[in-house]
């Protein structure tokens, strides 16, 4: 086992006082060039590695991470992300890393702006953000730059950002995966519907990937895109029913977020065999998957995204570990036959 050298050991080897070694290690106070050379020579010989955690605890250093994300009470997709944040916060709290989470409503841009201001007013070292509103997120990023606060992203990537890191999936590629699945199940005369339910228009990377899959192929189905809002549920229900009943050639539906179950509830009672691909392991989606009403779900791993997002930042603070610029998680295809292995 490698010997653990104390300040006293290093002082004796270098022929200097313990105070001199302490000043060299912590880069404080004055040290003569001769003494500095002696200490640095010994440090190199013994391959001395500082203990950043011990140093942080000794100095009572506290690192503050603020997380800005959608409220899980409004959208259950985010509940696993909250679990991931809490797990990481518990893991790193003993070492002086504090994590505070601010929730905003995706239905209210003003909520996003207000919560981001609250987060910045708490003087964090870094802001970990899951942005939904592009224009407003860019404004927040500008404020962070002015305040000297680093920014990292998870779940949603906004390409105009110059951030420390992004943890999530290649959303364009998930769209291609969805298209590949539907391609195997439909015939050449089919029409495919892409549904954006309660989504910002700019969140179109999945749609882009879906359409790109069919480019240059001999089989190019008709693809129709619909943007639907559930804020007025009766209107949403009517639109969903009309979409299914009045467009006879639609045989497949790609729902670009976690709300496939909302669409299926709206069209319940309509006897039409649809191939449906959606996202995320919400209890309602799993129920429809197991009943055969949803054919495939793409698992976006929100819990893992959030846990890694906090963990990378904490390890950078504590150990100086480089933060990955981009960590794209695997794209898992969930079926009725394997869903049980993905449930906590």
C-alpha cells in the first residue's frame, strides 16, 4: 500500500518547517525560492496528490448548484428527474455541495423567468437547467454570463448555448429510431401523424429526425404534423377524434413527448387500429403499452440525466474532474415484453 505522507513527513524530507509546507500546499503566505524548490522536489518524488475533499471540509467551502426545471406536479415526466437530483444531493452534501431546485410551469413563460431570477439571486456557483422556452432561456444564459455563473443543461439541448455540459439524448436520433420502428409495421399507402402535444414549436428535433429517416428511401409515406394543446381539453379531445376519424389513411402516430396516453384517452371508444410510438415510462403510458395500445416507448431516462448532471458538477468542484461537454445516453426501446426490467 502506498504510504500516506503527512505535512510533518514532507517537512522532514525537505528539511523545512511544517508551516512552510503548509504555505506551499495551500499557496498562501511567503516562501523563499530555496524552500519552495525543496518542497516541490519532495512532492514530485513522493507523487503527492492533494485531498480536495479534506481541504474543502477544512476550509468550510460550500459549493452551490441551482437546478431549474419544469414542475413535476404539472408534468409527471419530470418526477424521476427530481428523484435523481435528490439522490445526487444526498450523496454530495457531506462534502459541502448544496443543491437547490427551482420548479417552473411549462405552460407559463413568466414562471420560467421568475424562477430563474430566484435561482440567480441565490448566488449559485452553477445553474443546471432543463430549458423549454428557447428565447427566454437564451436571455437567462446571458444574465448568467454577466453574473459569472456557469450553465449546464440536461434533457433539452438548445444549440445556441455555449455551456459547460449537456446530459441527455440525441433527440434527432430518437426521432429516427421512432421512424424505423413504424417503417417496419406500416404499408406503403399509409399516412403517419406526428403529434406535438403541449410542446413549443422549436422543440422539433425529434420530428426532423423522423422525417430524415425516410429521405432517399423507396418507401416515402405521407407525413402530417399536428400541434395540439390540452389546456382546453374538450377542444383537444375533438381535434384528436377528428384527426383519427376524418383522416382515413392515418395508420400510425408518433407522439413526440410523454403524452401518448393523453391522446389515447381522448380517442378511447373509437375502433381504429393504430400503430403508436411515444416516449417515457409514465404509469399511464405503461398501462397502454401492456394493453397493446402503444407499440413502443422510447425511454429518455430523466432520472439518470438529472443525477449525472448534478454529479458531474459536484465532482468537478470536489476533485477537479473535467465535465463532459456532451453525454448522450443510450436510446432504449421499450416493449410490453421488457418494460418490467426498466421499472424501479
